């Protein structure tokens, strides 16, 4: 029972919703923390949900459909569709990728199309050519957040129905690294459970003391059995024998 609870807590921690879901392990802990802090401040001040999703793929041909599908899952539970999302898809084993930025209907007109294109171009350019790409990606997110804050200042009615911030309800996408991690946890749990089961079988069912097991070969005779297994408890004289 304790092992099951432990496993459930681990899985909940894995799938805990976060404003930054980095399945490609692109961001450093410092960059991720900086972006989460900016996004959290934006939601507290304006009620706008902002989400960043990074995925790995073997091919980038399906980027457009993947982007639309991911944004649809994100925006569905957001109140009044006041949400924004950056979707970044990387080719597996490289820093080559594509990026998109989407706004919910509740924020249409919040950003100029040319401004969005300029920011995304700078982010993808830094990702593929700049060694200091972490800083450039954080700066790109910062520009998006700042533009949304300025939009709310210019349009106070957008913030009039501000809701209490809640955790993002995003359908989790399991990356290969997370999948193998989960499998490892399940395997370890199985081994521990098996060890506990074997250990419990060595206890006397009558008094709980340790059982003594002795396996002896049988002398040749008419019986088809070759060995005898004797189980005995010296504390309560519990005794069993098995032929095999």
C-alpha cells in the first residue's frame, strides 16, 4: 500500500501542470525559473494564461498541425479564452526547429503581427546559430509578456473579469525521457514488491517467526519425486513438507 502511494505521488509530480513544459530539456533551470516567474507575474496582474511547450520530433513536416492541436488543448479550459502560447518543436538530436505564437479569441488584437514575427524570428535564429541562445529565448518570452501587460494597460476592460489564478490544466505529453523514467520507477517498485513477498513467505504463518527451510534429495525408490522440501518453525513447531 505504501509503495502504491509513493508511486502515485511520483507520477503526480511528473504530470504536475507548469507554465513551462519542456519535454526536449532545452531550457536550463535558471532560464526556466526566469520564464515561470514572468508568466506567474503576468497571470497574477492580468489573469492572462501564458504557456510554453517545447517538444521533440523526428520530422518537422507536421509542425502546423501539432501547433494547432497543442493550442486547442491549452485554450479549452482557459476562461474567456484569454490565453497565449509559445509552441517550439525541435528536431530530435539537434537545435533545428520551428516556433509559433498563438493568442486566444479573448486577446485578439493584443499584439501586432509584424512584432510577433520579429520576436519569433529572433528566437529561432538564436536557437540555431547563437551559443548564448538561452538568454535570447528568455528575452523573447519577456517581450511577449511585456506586450501583453501593455495591452491590458491600454484596454482596462480586458482585466475587469480577472479570475483567481489556478494551475494550468494541460494534457501532459509524455516524452521519451519521461517514459523511460516512469518505466524505471515501475520496475523498481515491482522488484521491491517481489522482495517483500519473498521475505513474507519466509515467516511462520502461525507465530510470525522466521521459518527454516531445508531441501534434501530423496533416495531412489518407486516415487517419481527427486527432492523433499521441509519447512519448520522452531518456536511453535509449525511443520510442512513438499515433494518435487
